[in-house]
C-alpha cells in the first residue's frame, strides 16, 4: 500500500467509531507526569521494533485515514489507539517519515542495555574505552538525528560534520575522565562511563541538532497552525532532551556498578568470570526498562513557551498575524 486507502466511510452510521477522537494527541493527559509516563511506556516498548513492515504500514494507513475522516468498517477505539501507538513508535512526528530501526525510541532499551553493559564491563583499558565510547556515541548520533525536532533535513556534508564533531568530542571527554579516575579509588573508576556519557550527551545532542540551533524549529499556536521558526524554542527543547538523556543513564550506569562491585567478590563470580558481561547487561536492561519511559516523561513532548520568550522579529510577526496568541508550542524531540 503506497497511498492512503479510501474505503467507503460509514462513520456517520450507528455503531461506527466516532470521528471525535483526537489522535493528534496522546491517549493520556500530557499535562501530568503520570499521563506522560503511560504514553512513553507504550512508545518505548521494545516489542515495537519487532513489528513487521506490513503491520507498520497498516497502522499508518489506519491513522492517516482516520485523520481524513475515513474509518475502516468495524474499527474499535482500542484498535485505533493501538494503531496510533504503533505509528508513533516508527514514524517521525514532524516529517511522517519511517525512522531507521535503531534510531526509534523502542530500540533504546535493547541497544542501550547492550552498549552500556559492555561500557561498564570493559572500562579498564584505553582501547576498550575508546571503542565502546565510539560505539555508544555513534548510536546516540543516530538516535539524536532520527528524533530531531522539525522537518528540515541535514545535507550529507552537514550530517557527516555533525557526526564527526559529536563522536570525537564525546570520546575525548571519556578519555580525559578516565585519566582523572586513575587518582580515585577503584570503585569510583567504575563510574567513569556514566560521567563520560553525561558529558558526551551535552556535546552530542547539540552537535547532531545544530541545524535547529542555527535556523530554529517550527512553532505553532494551540490549533497547530505554523507561526514560524524559533532558535529559542530549539535551545529549550535541546536542554530538556539533554536532561532526560542524562536521567536515563543515571540508574543504568550508577546502580549496576555498585551491585557488580559486590558480586565480583563472591566465589561463584570468581569461578565463572565469563558471567560478568551478561549479568551486567541484564542489570542495565532492568534499569532501562523503567528509566527510559520515565525520563522521556520528565517534560511534555509538545513543549510550550510564551511569545515574549521568542526572538523579537518572530514576536512581531506573531503579534501581526495572530494577535491573540500568547503561547506557542513545539516538538522538543526525544
């Protein structure tokens, strides 16, 4: 199916699904942390990456047809919401493009548990630190680009420059922290990957989203009407994403090192050192299953700011074209 199916709509007939369901917004109240957490538990569900292309396409057609007022006969409200969350997990909210699998938020737990587990296991040698930091920041670069805000694409040269600067900065930061850790107690050196990841997120995300910082991201009124592009909104969104990403890393990179430091003193771990990596990966995965959706929920996906906080020229344009608008909305990215 390349285009939207347009089956004969019977939405007006008794028993058919109402067209009043607002699937442009999540099912749960996004003004509360609980509502946002429920939303992101569905969006980041690792099972979503196992959905076939046919399932994703079916969800896309269902959602986009519904937005046009066309309801598939027999469609229930639960099926509509299920299709909406499958759609949200795989398609970019601004461009509508299908996202690469490893860049989707539903891939965060399986990808991060593997990479983070290896970073925490193989942290003692410089080559290992360089390799796993490079793998981690390459993965982060893909995620940051895939989940960028706005609908303007980077050119190949811009993307390459952003990737090189982001990964290089992150790896150099990790090496600097590793050399500093030599003067600290052994248990503290286990936390080097966490501090490196936290610092690297502050470098990687702005670099991979540098186009937004230069040209701005789309801002809309409460009805979704586009009012212009704002750099100030981009800065606000990127700061929120950095805080969320660091928050995701805290449980996964701070709790397992403490547990592993105690486990490695046990006789069974000394007898079977090969268990170190899988146990570490499992602990990280357990933390990430909860940390990923909960930290995504720290801030609303559809963020807002007052018109007075925008650039002066954009404020002037909004006052001329939409004088009653006092608050603008934008997708902060993930």
